[in-house]
């Protein structure tokens, strides 16, 4: 699980790779605003091809970084 926050500390994104009930690989992202109740969740279903989950995960991380998010270590 990886946590990303914007430099102002207001917005966050949490990425959690795993498997759904059918055993298919998925990546679940949670995003929101710390100061309000705004936010949401999105599930990315990933093809079972070799290495596909890593490619999709890297793509999501790259997009978050491009949008001004930085990774934060979770204690």
C-alpha cells in the first residue's frame, strides 16, 4: 500500500494492489480531501498477463506524481 499527498497536505491518494473475490488482480485507489468529506474510490481490473499489474501500478503512480503528489511513508 502506498500513500501519496500533495505538497499543501490537503489532498491524498492511497493505492492498494490485491485480488478480488474471483482471484483476479486489481488495484484499488482511494482519493480525497483532508479538509472536507470529498473523495472517492476506483478499482482497476488488471489483465492476468505476466507483469501487467506492475505496469498499471507504475502508470497510476506516474500520473499521481505528474499531478503534484509525493509519496509519504506510512508508519
